[in-house]
C-alpha cells in the first residue's frame, strides 16, 4: 500500500486545478497570435481579456504545481498531470463553438480560473504575501 498516494484530498484538488489549467491552455492557445484573431484585436477589452486570462493561467499553473509538489508524491503529480493533459481536450471540445473561440469563452474561462485560484489559495495557501 506504500505506492498509493496517502493524501487523497490533495490529489483530488490537484486534479481539479490541473484540469482547469489544461482547459485554459487550450482556450488560450486558440487566442494567440493575436494578429490572426480579428475578433479579439478589434476591441481593447478583448485584448485585456486575453492578457488577464494569460496571467491567471500562468498563476494557476505555477500555483498548482507548487501545491502538488508540496502536498503529493512526485509520482502522483506526474500521473495526474499526464491524465489532465490527456483528457482536457475532450472537456474543451464539449464546450459550444462560440465559447471556445470568442470573448464569451475567455470571460467564462477567466471566471473559472479565478475561482480555481481562490480555491487553490484556500486549500494550499501557495501565494503568500
């Protein structure tokens, strides 16, 4: 039984954070380069939305990795990260087309990512002032 992760609650939280970060990666990958996205470059609010999403994604990815390495075995971090990378494209494709490639999807993603960052801070306290 020594090979099984003893901290199951932290493992579940890490899986959630990894899944949100994975979906965020796929949504943001479609937004760059901004020069090819006429629907996003036409408005300053859309560009700001992309920038905020990128910053929130980087914070979540860093925080989730920090949390995972502090609370879990490294093998659990590798396995759950791999599963998240494997299965988040399916979650991404469940979204309606207008959410995936537009400002509405970026707004929804920002709300979900900020909620995940709040949960990460509440559970792991990785961002210390």
